[in-house]
């Protein structure tokens, strides 16, 4: 279900008004952080939670004096969850709004559409979405997981616990869907399994019936999916359940908030990610309490797409303070040197502009909560951008 943009826009306006009052306490012009995100399209289910996470980080930073004495302001733009919308959003944020940095969760199509504009505008860009890996740009850092960190827990668990030998893969037909499942297929085959189906639907497609029919004919031991997140996750899962598919189901693209929005359809799905709300640490407890206090009944479930957004705002702050400047040429190298202890633990984008992460294998329960099955600390992202210094 898409968010009510008019209501959401009203909340953004309120945040801007609050910022204006706060700005009176500062003598300098604001630091502008651009957040291009899919308020419409495939990512519309999860985008509001991402904006909320960014808002909380900005509120907290401004309450403590801003960045180098300057207040921080958010500039949110709808990228439509795709390349064409991203090009417009990036162009507006960089050249019209003149943001100091971009920090965003986006589809891979949107990211790829926006990167040439980032290069032209020469602004720091922290990409906060899990993705298919190996997207490299001199101005971009990533604080979310890649398949090298995420795929193995699900495949290994299915092979060990369910004796799965044959797998059926389903994805959205774009960079993320294909990239994730190409890696998954390679991993399965390398470890003695067999892929008996590998099917895709366009990113905006919603009728999975022909693909599910092929799955039923193939009779695999397990199914693993990788869609454009949000809406495609909901439609695919609903149709799998309606078709009576009961084999182990691993989803490489669902976040905790979207899983909750699926209701009973999500029961039993296995996910692998770097954040779950029941991480039992003081930092996560404080984060969740602050989110609840800030947004109350409007709070969207914090998840593996929104939490990296929150942490990335702090990473940008740390890099600017280390550099002693907002100058891109100084901030870019500093981004690899700083870290932030947040809800997911210590985050440092020092591994070829990516970050080692604690990864959790979890299963969605009937009430939408996650039961953590296992966790592995400091999982290396592998070789991502070896030629970028």
C-alpha cells in the first residue's frame, strides 16, 4: 500500500517549521542532507521509515549543536523508485537545493540512474540500502549488506536443517534481483546444490502466477526470492501462499517492517540481515525508545533499510568533523576512517567503501515479529571496490 503523500508532506512541512525555530539558535547557514527515496513506486512501503530514521538523526544532532556549529536540514525528494525519477531527484537536490551530501535508501535502478549526476555534482553519497554489490563510484560509500554477507546463512541453513538440494529462484528483473540471484545460484552450485528454476518478473509486475506454476512443476526443496522490496514482496508472498507453496522460503529482500505489513502471509519466511528490532544492546534500546518518543503512533517499524539511514547521517557528521571541513575532497577519504556505534553495533565503511557487519538469520513469526536463529559477527563484505582508494 502506498503512503498518503499529502499527509506525509504535511509532516515534512512540520519538521521544516520545527527546524526553522531551532535555526534561530545557530548563526551559520544549514548543512543540507539530500534524501532521494521511493515515496512512490516499489519502495513506497518502506520509504517513510527511512525518512523517519533520517529525521531522528538530524533532530539529535541539532540538539547537540549541529555539525561544526551549523544546523542540519533534510531535503527529501521522491525518486519514484526508478532510474528516471532518480535522475530528476538527484539533479534537483544537487544543483537546485545545493545539498552538501546525499544519504539514501533506493532501488538499484534508482541508484544507477543517479550516480552519473553524483559524479557531475561531486557530492558525497552514502548509499544505505542492502544491494547486489560491486557498485563503485569515487563519491559513494555503502553502510548496508551485500550478497557476500547475506546469502550464505539462508542457503546453508536450508541445506543443513531441511536437507535441501534443489532450489527455485524468483526475482524482479533489474540489477538487484538479478545480481542477488546470480550470486545465490553460484553459491548454491559451489556447495553441491542445484538450481531447478530461475525466473524474473519486471520490477513493476504483480502477477506471479506463471512463475509459481513453473515452481510447482519443478518441485524444488526450497524457494529463494529477491524482488524490488516493498510492494513486489507483498504480491509475490501473497500469491505463493494462495498457491499452497509450503516449502522453506527464504526472502533476500524483505525488511522487518514490510514483513509485518504482510500479516499472516509472512509467517515462516526466513530472512538474513544486519538489523532486527530485538537486538539486545543499550544502543538499540535507546534508538527504539527515541524513535517511539519522536514519532509516537505514526512510527513505522525500524528495519534493515531505515536503520542504516540513521547511522549514515552520523557517519557523515563524523567524517566532516574529522576533516574539519565540508569540502568533498576532504570528506571522501574521511568517510573510510570514521565509525559510529549505533543500533547495529560499530559501523565503519573501511572495507573498499563497504562495512563488515553482524548478520542475523531470522524467521518471521505469526505476529510479524522475528525469531533470531543465529548471528555471526563481523562478516566481511568481500571484494567490492578494490580499485577505489
